[in-house]
């Protein structure tokens, strides 16, 4: 599909975000702050054991507390929802624990009260007794199936790209994705050099500053749910399935979101709120505390074993990748992460012989799901650290070694899909230029040593997915856009309005974007994986073009001369004799896709490729191990930016989020118990962690099949930062860390080990 040609002067504007004024003046409405007449507040009693059979749940003390409306368990839930299991990949997660608990923090019972403080106090009075069972927490250990989390797995069958999931018994492996290209064993046998390393990433949180919140208002003829959801269309579909209702009896309304990052995708609190409202026959609100983030959804911890074979000239001729993804107690969307990110595990390199095994594992931890980057940052952490280690072992310049092996347009990626419009080399070159890579570098002196490093990465977008948009031109010429993409701070409403303005030749500021409401806004697969600008952008473009064509037809019908620029309002008055009527344009976009074969190969894995890289300059205090990032560079291929200022903000925000995951964020877990479940103990980046110099650049490219030459940006700056910092630490002080986060303690221990000095030995 050829990209639309810009003509209205709106694409390329750094237009301030349309919703910005409401947010900075406090007028923006969030689910967390909403109230409905007669509304009850729900507070959750959670499991204190990682794995166990529920012997009893004693709610008597909670029920007796003044002000308590009701206390419910799974026995009550099953009176209104017979099969209360949900999930986007497997129907494995119960609304409230049934028979067993599978992780510390799993919801077991709920207290309802008009006062949330009363409900909270009552929830603390509930007592549960368990027969504890063996638990498994490590992803590699879980793959051995010695301790089983679930007895049986039932595929959901909802999404086209997950139709291949099969029902399974007696296994912790939700999905084992395999890719085989070429003859890896033969290539390794002929390799002049072979390198093998193992890398690990930790369990971290999305931590949007607005926690999860949902309000369900059940009526006999339907239900309305207000929720901080990234995918209202999926929520509607899943709630309708749970209730056995047609979709038109389920309405999902999404106010502003205070961040999401993937953590508010699919069902989170909506099913529980629905069940509670059905039982109470009143509106019920569930609003998490910050602590409850830790028991809802996280990023996938991972273990990645990577092995590469090189010929005598330094070309990578074979790569074997084994990745274990720790999905926690419920699969959520882990199988998609395992496959869709897994097939890029060999990196942005041209390798003829590739073997990839990517495993989605159940463990007895908080479930893991989509988080900004969708698994790719875990992979890049490994393969770009591995690449630098190889270059240093061979005494090669890391830049030249990469360029020798780089995947370029026209060549097949590991899946067999031909690379197109992926500016990997251009991104890499710009990082090197900004770092002055070929110039002498100040290495520091005394106890402060300086280093620099970089990394580059490739990601495929989720496919196949569908987006639908409607553009409504009213009789006075004003224009309204209806689309399901959720603006959670990334500026999508503004970019979509710019596309409408571009096609209809009107200021984007004059386009109203309707808040997400499934009774009004059409279907969208979800706001995730940097897909929205491309997929919904095409749907919006098509809808606006159809509206423009209808306006043109109306001009011809009314006998307007060619090239007439009579106002649209005048055309309606001529047509209807008054200010009346509408012109409606609709657009539906779903790109082509070919599912992978038994070897994981396909000629069409993705409609577009995402490319980005990071470069850093750092200082390491060799007496303490403290690392200070003095300069951070983000370079990305976003095609033609629809809104350059929003692109810059997305690159900055993504990189700072990844900086926390790289340097200090980690859920500390002891026997399944999270020991730092508060912002007092779980450190996120603060102003003093922000590098003194941050540079963001979108290279000059054009996505030939993108709307107005554009593609997504939201995740890109998460990809390469972690390995860039690790590579810089190695460059500065000669120690290599292979597990995140890169804390001062980890660096200090590595320095002591290098000096062969035990800790405490001065």
C-alpha cells in the first residue's frame, strides 16, 4: 500500500497535545476519582502463600463490622458467572481464587462498603487457612516441570495470532516457540570462533502513577464499566463472553489514563468489578493502592542463553538462542511475547543459520504481561551485550564488528521476512557520530573512570491486528473523530487529529476526538506495542479520505465549479435548505500476515519494523561502584514524524523508564513474598538520576507503507539502553555484568572479583 501524500500542512507540526490543558488545570477525569450514585467500594483480601489449597476462608469478623455491605468469595462469584476464568491467551485466571492460590497476593475474597476505609479495615479481618504446596519461582527450573503451577491449560482462542495455542496438561510451558533457519549445527562445526553467554533480567513493575481502577454498574439490561483500560474493545468482548451476553449489552467507557505501559491491557479489574456489581446490585468501584501494583501485573523476568559462531573473517555464521520467560501464575499475554518478540532474538544481524527456542513458563509469582517494549528489551540486553563481548574478545572495534554483520534492507530476517524500511545502519551511524566514536575519549583519572557504549535493536510489530475509525463531518463543517486508540499520555489523540486535518485540510486543533466508549467508538485491537500510529493511523486516514471524497461528490452534485472552495457549511445548506445532515467516513485497516510454519518461518511476519539504538557516556566510581550517566543519546527510525515534539517526548520518557529498569528497579522476592512492595523501598528514577545531557533524534526516513510515511515510536528508546550502559561499564573499568539491574553493589562486587579481592578485604 502506498503511503498517503501530505497536503494539508498538519503532518509534521509540533502541535501541543490536545488534552494538555485539561490535565495541567486539573479538569481531566480519571477512573480513580470517579463517583457514581449509590456506589460501593471494594477492597481485596489476598493470599499470603505462593501455592496452596484453600482449606477455609473465615469472613465472619469482616461481615460483623459496622458499615460493611457484603463479603464475597469465589463461591458467590460462581452464582452469577458459572465459569469465572479469563485471559487473552489462556482462560486460566479466576476472578477470585477457586480451590487453590497460585501466588502471594492472589485475590481470595472481597469486602464491599460505602466507605473505602471501612472496606479496607474489614478485609484485614478475614482469615484463610491453606494446605501449602511446593512452589516454583525460577523460569528455568519451572521448565523442568517438577513442580506444576496448573493441572490443565485451556486456550482462549480470541486473537488470530494465538489460534495455534493448544490445551495442555501436566506442564508449566504455556508455549514453546521454535525457529530453525539453515543448518546451525553444521555452521557451528565449521566456525573459527564460538562464544556463549547467559544473561538474566529481573522482575520489575509498570508503575503508572494512576493505579488500576474499574467501576462496574450492572443493570438487568446491561452493564457499564468505567475503567483505566488500554484495550476497551477486548474488555467488552471478554466481559460479554463471561456473561454469555451479546456485546451490545456491555459498555466500556475509558476516561483519561494516568499511564499504562502495557499494564492496563486485557482484563485486570473489570471482571472482578462486574461480578461484585452483579452480586450487590449496585455500582462497585475497585481502585488499587500503589502497593497492589506489585500483585497485579509485572514485566517478564527472563533467562537468555545465546551462542554465536564466527568464521575466520569475523562474520557471524550461526546463532543459537534459548529464552525462558517467567510468566508468573497466569499467562496473560506471555505467549505472544514469547513468540512475537522471540523471533527477533538473533538481533539485527544477517545470520544464515539461526536456532531459536523461546519458552513461556508458569511460576508461582505475580503474573507478567506486556510492558513497554513487549519483551524486546530483555532480548536486546542479551544480544547486544553478547555482541560487545565478542568484539572485545576478538580485539575488534564494536562499531565495525556490528557493521560487518548488520542486517540490511533487502535481506531476510531470521524468519525469512525480507527487511524493508528498517534504517538499522543509519541509526547506528548517527549514534556513533553523536558519540564521536572515532575520536579520542577522556578516560577519567583517579578513582573516577569514564567509558562509553552503545547498542542497536530491531522489533517487529504485533500482527495481524485490526483498527476501525469513523470521521463525522457535521453540517457546520466541524469534524469529529471516533477511534478506539486510548491516549494514556503518548499523544495519540493529537497525532490522529493531525492526520484528519491533513486529509481534510483543516487545523488539527479543530478536530474533536471522542473519548473511548464502546457504544460510540468502533473496534480497535488495543493500544499496545507501538502499533497505534500505523494501524489506527491508516484507519483514520481511510475514514478521512472517504469523508473528503463524499464532500467532493456533494460539490459535484450541487454543480459547484471545479476547484470551488465553498465552505462545507454552505454545501449542507444548499443540499438540505438548512444546517442539517452529516457526512460519515469510515476506515478499517488490517495488514496482511502469514503465520509462521512449523520451523517458525514466514515471508510476512510484520507490516513494519521498528529500529532504535542508544549510546551513553558514563563515570564509574571505582571505590563505590556507583555509575553516573553523564550523556544519553537515543536515535530511532520512526519514518516521517507526525508530531516531532511528541516523538522527542516519547523517546525521552521511554529511555528514562528503561534507565530505572537498567540501574536499580527490582522486585525483591523471598519465598514468593515481595519484600519491597512500596515506593519507599522500590526505587524508580528521580530527578537526580536524569542524565545531565539527553539527546533524542529521529533519523530522516520514510515508511513506504505507513500513514503519511510514519510508524510507531512509544517503545523504541527502551530497546538498547541496558546493554549500552553495561557495554560502557566494561569500557570504563573492564568488568562485565550479565544480570540486571546494574547496581552500584553489582559493579563493586565485579571490581573486587577482577582485583581478586574478597569483599571486606582491604
